[in-house]
C-alpha cells in the first residue's frame, strides 16, 4: 500500500523516469538478462525510459588467478560510462553490479534473483548427499562426464557473497524475486524496510491458446530448466535427484529440456535411461512448441536451491503438474493436492508421481489449476510493481543539492 507521500506523486511521474540497467554481460541467453529484457520492455510500454549498460572490457571465463583483474576491468569499464549512467533517475543492477555507483547520489536498486550465499548454503559436498545420488556422480566421473566430484574452491563465490551483502546494505532498495530470497537477505543483515518482493514473470507466448486441455492417457515425466555443466551446478539443480526418479519409471516416457554447458551429459543420459528424450539448449521461444501436448504431464523440480524458478512457472503455464521440492517461489504458490505437490524427499517424489500417473481425473484437475496459477506471473503485473518501487525510492531519496551536482559534474568531466 502506498504512503500519503507516494499518493501525492502525479500519474505522469512514471513517464518521466529514466532507469539505467547494469548487466554482467550482453548474453541474452542468461536468466538474469532475459528477465531484465522482459522488465525493460514492459516498462517501456508504460513510458519509462530504460537504458542498458554492459562492461566494454571483460575476460571471458578467466582462470582463478585472473578473477581479480577481471572484476577490476568490469567495474572500470562501467565507470568509463558513468557520465551517461548518472543522467538516469535510478541505477538498477543484478545483485552487486551497481557497486561502482554507490558513492554518487543517484538511487541504487539491486535486483536479487538469488543470493550467492543462499545457493552456497544449499549445495553440499558430494560425500554428504544421498548414497544413490553419490553413486551417480561417481559414475559420471568414471565415464568422463565430470572431472571431479566437487569444484576446486568456493573462494570466488564466497567473495561474491561478501560483495552482495555490502552492496545490498548500501543500496536504496533491494528487490527479491521470492520470499525465500528476501529471507536470505534479512539473514545477511539487510533491513526488511530495504527489501521488496517482486515475483519474476514469464513471456506472453507461454499463455498461448494452442495448449492442449485434455491429459494424454499416458503422462510423461518432464524436466525443464538449467542444469549447468559442473558437479556443483548438477547438485544445485538436483540433476541426480531427477535421474533417480526417472530411473524408477522405466516404462514411462521421459523428456528433459535442459540448458547446459556440458556437451557430454545429454548423450550420457540417453545411453542410461530408456524412454528418455533429451533436448539441450533449445532456444527459449521454441520450447512451448515442444510442450504444447504436455497438459497433464508431470514436471519434476528437484533443485536444492532456486531464487525463483522460471521453469516451474513456464511448465505450469503449459498445464504440467509440478512435483517439486520447496525451493524458490514453489512454497508460495503450490498447494499440495490442488495445483501440484511439494515434497521433501526423493522417495516422496516417486510416490506422489506414481499416484498422479494412475489417476487421469486428478491429473486434469491439477493441470487446470496449475495453468490458472501460472497466469498470475505476467510482465504487466511485474512492471507495475517495479514502477511502485521506483516511485517509492525516488520519493524517499534525498534531493540532490548544488554540492552533489557539482561533485558529479567534476567527476564526469
């Protein structure tokens, strides 16, 4: 609910706003950039001016000893653009990326789709996971799919987590994509008054009318989402859990639509699991066509951590029934037995999946309710909520005085 101060802002206020979006890189295929692109397009439809800024110099996937130099180049190249960036009313970036602009008087908003500390805490060493999943990773290593069972060091990630905390504490506002992410920020000492939950949205093409509304007689098991390319990512995204569940249903058809940098994993899975179809790195806009007959299929989401989980909402929009561990936005929207199921263990995931697969009437009800739930996550709603945050931040920001303006002009000359 807006304060009296915000109600005094004229309706044309949002049309005058200029927002600088700062990105890590220009690859639209990354999740953060896809969301930023969707946000900016929706804001532009409402008259908000959005300008994107990327580092002009960067090292691509540098060795560990060059990580520090890479970060210096990243921030330095952004500061080279500061004259243009500081002309905007608000600077918004993914997690810590606005750090170079904290000393200036332009308000800062950090957008947290996840927190590094959150997924570090959620992802165990391989020797501490379930025995049957540990055996899968041992086999992956033996077959040359992965080179080790754990990443060599978490130090770079721990450094990023520290930077995220620092920037979040200095920002005017932090936008969290789920209540879970908001809670993670609070645990790291960020004031609740500086955190606003705004759920991500999915593209309009996920709501197409071509989607079937009648469940197939024999449902499929479907996994949709990113699995990464190394043992840490595989554990984070629950790949071993998914494969364990798939292995429990040898007679069912299975489909995995995965984003991965590991060129071997797809062939390895195909060789091990009967009835499995793997679609690696499909262009986002083409995925709905693969799923248009998925109404009543069962979507497995076994991640150990998600900040939001776009793939969960995308699958629900196609009428798939989510059977998911309680991560990301799932605990906020899934009511077990109504629009999907929340589970706590692999055994429970297998049991629920078996129950659903044998009950066509239940599948039809769950699928219809899942589609209805997904329709809450529209770009229009997300953009409206961002505009409310922008208005609040600008209303509460200290007005620039002559000394501020002078120091900025000196710094950009």
